[in-house]
């Protein structure tokens, strides 16, 4: 079975660019998510949660065809990847470029990677690029939240 939400989401792809009027919404350009600063400024309590939420949406749209938080697919799973060495997700077969690179995933390294993977790790099999800095920031915030959630229950 399928859901009405799935039908509505699929139907937006068939509509003229940005025209959601037939769905009873008027969200405008459905291809872009606004990354405007939340009310109260970037340091307000809801700012990071809002950025993580936008990152989750963008992750699903931009990364979800190849990646998942919890399962290796075309690309490696991402839960727990923030703060880990590149090329170290158990059970995933990496390109030689990522197996041999000496990088730990953090804000700076993920930003450079997402902007241009072949420039960051020549020989990588990932060719997808994310040129928008705001989208990269949101996706990195989401990846960081997945890693924080995966280690929250760990004790040493």
C-alpha cells in the first residue's frame, strides 16, 4: 500500500516548477529550502534544531538516493560518521582514495568534501557535489546530530 502523503510528494514532481497550487499549498519553489536565520537569531535556542530539521530534509532529497543513516547502500551509512575517520564505516567497500586518506569528518572536512569530493579525495567514486554553502551547513548539522544521538547512550 502507499500513503496519500507519498502520492502528494510524488505529484509535486509532475507539476510545473514551483507550482503547488493544485495540491492546496503555496510554498513556492519546491526545489529550494529557505535557510534564512530563524527568529531570534542564529544563537537562539531553536536555531540549531531548525538547522538540523532543514538538514534532515535536504539529506533525504540530496543524499537519500545513495545514503541512509543506518544502512550501507550505494554509499556508506551515516549514523556516527561525524567525528570518525573517513573510510571507516564497517561493512562498506570504499574507493582506494577514501581508504587511504587521513581525515576525520568534522565541520571543515565535511564542508570541503560535500562541496567537491573529487578535489578533496582524487579518485573517489562519489561525484555528487553540493555547491550551496547553506545547504552544506544544514546537512552537516544533521550528520552531527546523528552522531551525537548514536553516542549518547555509550559509556566508557
